[in-house]
C-alpha cells in the first residue's frame, strides 16, 4: 500500500473549490487516466480509468463529506484505494486543496508505475490541472453540499 499526498493553492474561495470537487463527472477534464465517472447515487460513483494501456472499472463510495471541509472515499470494487481531499481557507480568495490517497497497486504495470513514482507525478499533475481548471473558469460547474457522516458515527 502506498500513500500519496499532494497540495495545491487555488485562487478561488473555499466554497468554489469544494463545490467543483464534488462534480465527479468533470474529473476527466483535469485528471490524467480518468476516462469517465458516473455518479450512481449521492454516495456512489463508478469509475473507468486507464494506466499504461490497462483499463480498470470500479465503484467507489463516499465515506465522509462535509461542505467546504472534506470529501473521503474508498473503493468497494476493483483496485484497493481510499483517500480524502481537504479544503483549507487561506484567505477570501485562496484555498489550499490537499489530496491524500492510499493505493494498493494491482498487477505488474501499476506496481511498476508506483515504484517509479509515476502515480505520485500523476497526482501532482492532476492537482495542478484542477487549479488551472477552476481558476480559468472562476466559478464551479455545480456543487453538492450534503453531509455524509463517517461509518459508525450517529447521524
């Protein structure tokens, strides 16, 4: 299992950055190797990705979500991975977005990519492309402001 952590400061208010991040179907516009994401329900997404010529499909569940603070997920099928993206207000017009992911590479190509630092560089590039995407727009394409409490906590 590898852990990847990457941060980027974006020139938009925290609510704009957060709202855009909740629009999972736009991820292919700034995430390399993400071909398609379908929002199946409030807390379920279906992903189709490509890395090194290998296509994977999997479902991921949102395990915790709090507006303007965090979105956490875990895979429920396919490659094992989980993560959290947090949003930190630096000032009225600047937000630090931090992604932390735990990834268990599946197969030779993904293991090699992990060992060679390809996955780290991909996440770093994805975060920079997110910055460019949201700053060039100036506003979000939509947003979901619902709360999802972590498993095991009273609602």
